[in-house]
């Protein structure tokens, strides 16, 4: 009897590990889709006018990135600037030219919907968007 319970326990653990792997792969897919949309709308290169802002040097647009993360039991993805003035680009002029928040809200909602398909609606109750200035 104890052996059967151990096998059930192993199987349940394997199911959750498999789902965590699927969520990480989804995070990778949606972070890439988000970055792809940004890059298609905000052309790179000095002097180029993109959807979000005018590229003076092209560095901010060229160095934007998005990638999946896994910390403990949390799996997700993020998008960020690598340039010090990226925060300014996002927040200046009452956020008229922000890129990250609208893209992360769009692609994040799609990501969360897919995760809900895997785990059920009740396990994923919120999505947070944190602005971090390093």
C-alpha cells in the first residue's frame, strides 16, 4: 500500500514538473512575441522615427530585451531597457511614448490565458507589472 502511495506521489510531482516546463516554454514564446512586436513597430537606427519615440542614436530600441524568468516556484517573463534613459523614455510626457507597459499588458494577458488553460482558472489570480530602476 505504501508503495502505491509513493508511486502516486511521484506521478503527481512529475505532472507538476512537466507543467512548470510548459509554462517556462510559454514564457519564452510570449516574451519573444512581445519583443518581436516592439522591434517591428520601433525601428532601430539613428534618426529613425518609430511608433514609440524618435531614435536619436538607435541604442535604446536596439538594446530593448525580453526574456523568461524562473525564481523558486514563480515563472514568468519581463521586458526591459538596458539604457539608463529607458525609464525616461517610458515615463516622460505623461507616458505618451511608453512601449513596455502596453506591450507587456497585451502579451502578458495572452500568456496568463494560456497558463490558465494548463492549471485552471483559480490558480492564476493576478498579473503584476513591476517597474524596476536598477
